[in-house]
């Protein structure tokens, strides 16, 4: 981990505080280093001056004392024994030379010991400075280690919180998946309802066409009824006249073998008429056929009336009574109209019911579309939140790995510094034991 990544982990304010503290520590260490160097130089100068002074004092004092004692002894002996004692002077000179040689050796050893002592003192001061420097570095590393551990704990807590949030989001995602499945089911139901609505619409269109056709048919029947009313009245009058003539013939005892001529309504079956209307869309041909049929019947009735009148005259002449002829042809137009009205009412009821079903289906479709919109919005929001949390989790994992790497590097450097400190302590103890 480099300083750039550490600065990214810390906040801006904490970074400024740490930089100010580090600058203050560096300035204090530099000032202490300068003071220590000046003190070491001063102590070294004092040691050198003291050693030079002691060496000069010790070198001059024995020579002067020795020379004075030797001269005194020599002067005393010379005054007592005279200048003829040559053996004593030779021994004295030999002892003086030995003393001078031993003195020179002692001085040389003293100089070497003073130089060695000064070197050891310098090494001690240097080692002491290194120990202080390493101690300061160790303190800084311990502070950085504590800060890294605190950051690690914070990141660990943040990671646990993110894990909890991730579990919550997974639960929400499962709920949203269920909602999406329900949405798919609702969409399929909506499609089915739309298909059913289309079918109902087609059925309604067919019913409307049927109703229109029935209305047209009813109008045609009403127009036909209005047209047939005078013909029917005339037919009824003719029928009454025929019946009256038959009654008159019966009274005279005349029996007629006449075929029963059906009326216009009985000649055509109502179902056949309806099939004729259903199969042949142009209604004018049927009306023409009916009019022609009625005219033929009218002519036949007139012919019958004429024949009956002739027969009545003949029977009157023969004095015979006529037979009773029966004719019970009833009109079925009212039954057809009742059936048409009943079918129209049924179709209107079906149309109302279909309209209500279509309205309910449209309301259900609107409600399902609003639910689908809400589900889509919630799903999109959940996906966005999940992406953001995943990015935050990756960032926190990178920061955590960086912090762990930094902690590992600090622990390794701390172990190296401890080993160096122990090695310096061992060297110092060895030097002290040698002195």
C-alpha cells in the first residue's frame, strides 16, 4: 500500500491533521538531531582536549621527577664517593634508559587507549542516535498500525452492514421476482380477458346486426300488416258473404261439394314465411308473391261468390237447402310479432349484460396495468439500489484489502526494526563488556 491509497482511505480533515502532526514530529526530530550532533561534537572536543592535557601532564611529570631524583642521587654519591665510581653511573644510565623505554610504551598504550575510547564514544553516540531514530520510527509505525487497525475495524463494521443490506436486498429481490411472476400471470390473464373481450365484441356486433335485421323484419312485417289490413278486411267481408250464402243454401237444403279454399295466412306456413325472409334478403319478391296470392284468392272468392249465387238461384228454384261449409283459417301474424318481440327483448338483455361485462373487464385491465406499472417501477428501483450496493461493496472490499496489505507491511517493517534494535543492543552490550 502506498501513501496515495492511505490518503484515499482517510478523510480530508484527518489527512490534514496527520500531515501536520508528521511535519511537527519531523521538525522536532531534526532539531533534536542537530542539538545531539552539537553536543556530541562538544563532548568529543572536550575528551580530546582532556586526553591531550592528561597526556602532556603525565609525560612531563615523571621525566622531571626522575631526572631530579637521579641527579640528586648522583650528586650525593659523587660527593660522598667521588668521581671515580664508574660502575654506578653505568647502571644508573641503563636504568634511566629502561625507564624511558617503559615510559614511551606506556604513553603509546595510553594514546591508543584514548583513541579507542574516543572511537567507542563516537560509536556509542552514533548508536544512541540510531536507537532514538528507530524508536521514533517505531512509534510512528505503531501509531500508523493503530490507525490502520481502527480503519480495519470501521471497514469491517461497514462490510457487515453492507452484508446485512445485501441480505435485505436479496429478500426484496426474491419478493420482486415473485411480483414479476404474478405480473406475468396477470398479463396472461389480461391477454385472455382481451381475447374474451374481442370475442364478446364480435358477438355483440353479431347481435347488433341480428337486432338490426330483426328491426328491419319487424318494420317490414308492420308495413306488410298495414298493407294487408284492407285486403284482409275485404277477404273477411267476402268470407262473411260466402258463409251467409252457404247458410242460405243450407236453409234451402242444398249440399255443395266445394273444395275449401285457404285464406292468405293459412296458405303459407309462418315458418316457411320466416325461412323465406331469412333465405331471401330482398323482401319485395315475397311481398309480390303474397300480393299475387291474395289477388288470386280474391278472384277465387269472387268466382265462388258468383257460383254460389248461381247455385243459390238454382237451389231456390229447386227449393232445396244448402249445405254448411266450414272454413276456419286464422291469421298467425300476431304470433310472429310476439315471437319477434320476445327475441328482441332477449337480444337487448344479452346486449346489456355484455356491455356490463365489457365495462368490468376494462376496469380490471386498467387496474392490472396500474399494478404492472408500479411493479416495473419498484423493480427498476431495486435493480438500481442493488447495482449501487454492489459497487459500494466492491469499493469497500478494495479498501479492506488495501488496509490489510498496509497492516501486513507495517507488521513486517516493525519486526525488522525490532530485530535491528535487538542487534544494536547486543552490539552495545558486547562493546561495554569489552571496555
